[in-house]
C-alpha cells in the first residue's frame, strides 16, 4: 500500500500545478489568488486585515507576503491604508478590479477542482470531504 502522506502531498502538488496553470489566463499566481481569496472573505465579514494577518493565515513569511501585496497593488487588484491602531501596519483591501478578478478566479478554481475530482462518484466526494474536514480539525502538532 502506498504511503498516505506521500499520496496527500502528490495530489496536493498536482492540484496546485493545475490551478496555477489555469490562473495564468488571469495573470495571477496561485499565491496571489490565495491572498485575493482571503481579502474577499474579510470584505464579507467587514473585518480589517493587515499584511501580517495574511502572512499568518496563509502560512507565508513576511517577505513573501510583502512581494505578493506589492504585485497585486501594481495590478490595481488591492489597495492599502494605514492601520489606525499601528502606524507601522497597513490594512489591505480588494479594489473593484480585485473583486472582479477574484470572482473570475473562483470560477476557474471551481472548474479545475471539478475536473480534478471528475472520476469520483458523489458518494466518494462526500466521503473524501468528510475525511479531510476531520483531519483538518485535528491538532497535528
């Protein structure tokens, strides 16, 4: 039997590759899509988010998140404002163009995932989701 950890890593790698390739049509990377997706989530909850918050949530180091924010700002997908509680920090928001690209990326992401999972039955998809959610709740540290 194959090693479960290896299989999970291999499947994750394939899915990331497919999604990253599909997102090139929008001129964004998978990491940029991750940031946009988080900003869309925070805009729905009316909560402010800083670059440091994003780095923590997405498990990225500060130089990586800073570079992504810089690129997304240059593409006019996001904008920053000074944080009212910490003069060294900036709150990050989706721009209208960012909201549009985020919605388009979601359609692409859903299509890639649907294609990736097409060989599974509905029951298998439900079982897989339940198992993954159970594992995601576990504290593996």
